């Protein structure tokens, strides 16, 4: 029981640190081609942010966005019913 209490005390700041505003996502916009979805993502995210494209060993693609003030977000490329989109996976994280 004591370990459970300590675990909750350690995890509480992490859960409380994410505001509802950060975790809500907009309605995803879908595009007929992957190129259109990626172009829309890059143009709307912020041309000044650093965006890294990472391919996982399972073959999916992730985009890690680092803003100028060292805040990070992770996005995923999705393909459903021949519609392409880029969806935010995480809240904005800062070290």
C-alpha cells in the first residue's frame, strides 16, 4: 500500500501539469494525398519551428516539432479510407 501511495504522489505532478487545453485536439483535416497533408501540416505548424521526420521500426512515421522555446510535440501521419492527415499525439512538452 505504501508503494502505491508513493507512486501516486510521484505521478500526480505529471498528470496535473497537462492542462485540458493542451490535450484537446482540433478536428483533424483530411486530404486526398499524403503530399497535401504534409504540406498543410508544415505550413500551419509554424515555418520557424524545427520539424524532424522519424520512421519507426514498425514502418509508421512520426514528426517531432521543437519550437523556439524548447517545447516539443509529437505528431503521427494517419491514413484512413484513402484520406491522409497528420494528428497530434502528445500535449506540448517542455524539459
